[in-house]
């Protein structure tokens, strides 16, 4: 982390009648009402304007893709179990295959970013309950084999009992797999991610549900699409609601979510998700409309994840997004202390 310093702007030359505030015997006295301070309030800036934080070295295709594919996989497994338990075998089979493909892609992007496969294995040497990365590694290690076993059984028709058990296991771990990446990035020092720790996991769950619903609309027959439509609608509403709440609560820190590459991608995600939700609400069970909405939901979720990723990188590069929240917290602490006294 780079140093920060305090820059004091030079005090303006004032006439004698507005000179420094003095008390008896020429000593500095208490500032009276209406009088001006000789030295302005300190303006905190970073050292020579350099970033306060070292921005993550993560690459967008790897980590942003990992965030999207992991959420799609986890939510698809949960939706697949619901479809199977309600007598929708074709929808369940398609979602299981989609979940297995997505988690395989998610693991590939993660290992590609790590550089060597053994680095992922090294994460499993310990369990640290306070570390989202440690818990997430164990979640993936438990979830991925079950998701792949469930898909293999559904596609081949073999070993139905172990396949059913794997389906249930993957469904139980699916929500955690979909949510933990939100906690993972919020546990970093990146301002736009860290300050959004309240909304980020819920936003990721909503986005994952919307993408899983979109996948279900693509792979399942129209007669079995009921659960996928409901998941798509609920997920899209949750994603849009939490994105809006995140932008409102962060205040000035929400600028990276609204500007440049990150802002453009997040806006595209909003438009795609809102259009898909409106289409599903107005067209009922129309198959063609459902396919179009499914494509829009997957694209919208992808844009949202990539947008949040790019916005986080942008917030780490600009020192004001690091110093500003720190100053706000200090001011809030001072106000609380004064209220107690």
C-alpha cells in the first residue's frame, strides 16, 4: 500500500481587521462566530496522486468468467433438483448438463488465473472459516464432483440412485456456490467491492437465479418451463433491485459502477434483465418469447458480473475512492463520540 500525505493549501493574505483570532495578551483565543480560519481544512490526497491500493492482477476473462459460471452452475443445480422432484425430467436433465458444463468452465478459469493446478489443491490443505476463499475452495471441491455425477447419470440413464443422491447434494450446495463469490470479492480492499459487502452476495444470488432460469428456458420444453420462468423472474427482479440499492447506498463511491467500461456493462445488464423479465411477464408460456428471454437473461447476468469486476478495478486505481470512505468513517466515529459526551 502506498503512503498518503496531507496537503495544506496556503492560507490567503487577509486584511488586518480579519487577521488571526487572538485572545488576551495577544495569545490565540477561541474562534468567534463569523470569523474565518487562517488555515483551510486539510485536503487529504494520495502520495503524488498515485493509487493508494495496488489493483488486483486478475484478468477479466478469467475471474469475471469464474464469477459468472460459478453462479450459473450453483443455481442451475438447485433448479434442476426442483424440476426433477416436480416431474419435469427433460428440464432437469438439461439443467444438470448445463450446471456440469458451467462448473467445469468455472474451475478452468480459476486454475488458469492461478497459473498452476496444484495451487488450487494447496488451498485444500487447511479450512479457515473466516476466509471466503478457503470456504469457497472447499465448496467447489465438494460441489463439482456431485454436479458432474448428477449430469452423467441424467444423460446416460445409468446409476439412477447415485445420480439422485448427487442431484440432491449439488442442489443443497448450489446456493452457497452461487453466493460465496460475492462474499469473496467483498472481503478484499477494493473499495467498490468492499463497501458493497451488504448487497453483493444477494446481488450475485439474484443474478445466478436469473441466469439459471434463462438456461432452463433454453434447454427445457415449453410444457416443463414453469420453474425456470419463475426462477428467471424472481432472479431478474432481485438482481435489478440489489444493483439499484448498491448504487444508492454507496453514494460517490458508486461512480465506477456508472462510468466507463464497468458502468456500460452494468447498464447493459439492467436493460437485458428488465427486458427479459417484462417479456416473460407479458407473453406467458410462449416458447419463442421464452427462448429470447432466456438468451437475454444469460447475457444480462454476464454483463452484470463483468461490469462489477471492471468497476472494482477502476475504484482501486483512483485514490479518492479509497480515502473518501475512510474519512467518512472517521467523521461518523467522531460524531458518535460527541453524541455520547
